[in-house]
C-alpha cells in the first residue's frame, strides 16, 4: 500500500508534502509508515491520499471491537512487537528491517 502525504502540516515536520510513503501496517485505522527520519510511526490516515491500495499478501488483517482495522505482516503482528522494537530489542529490530526491506523492494516494483 502506498500513500501520499497531502500537505504541509507543522504538527508533522517529519513528513514531506506530496511524498509517497509505503504503509508498513495499519493499527486502529492509522497508517504505520517510515517517516523522513526512517522511524516507523503511526499517523492518522486522513493525512494521506491512497496512491495504491494494494496490500501485501502476507498481511494478517483483523477488525477490532469498535470496527477499527489492524493489518500487519505476520512477523510484525505479535502483541508488543513495536514496544520491543522501540526498546531496542535486537530480535524485533532484525525482524522489522527484514520485513520492511522486503516491502520496500516490492513497492518499488509497482511505482
């Protein structure tokens, strides 16, 4: 899935207007993307226009109790995965970059 940041927003200095970003996952309807600093943060989906809605085949999708959507590749779908990643746990960091590098390579073939 590829999205484009709509417009300059001082609340999001780590995103570039009109820049395309690969969605790494969806969490409570927010998009997790690599921002301009290379960090995998969550952003409200309304900040973006969807350029390519194709989701990778390996995403595990779920609907939450309030109808919100969650979708991640299986290795990133474990409860607490991103807490481990941001805590610097090596196993999470290695798994994250393996998955993301694969997603970025696949996305580059579609653009």
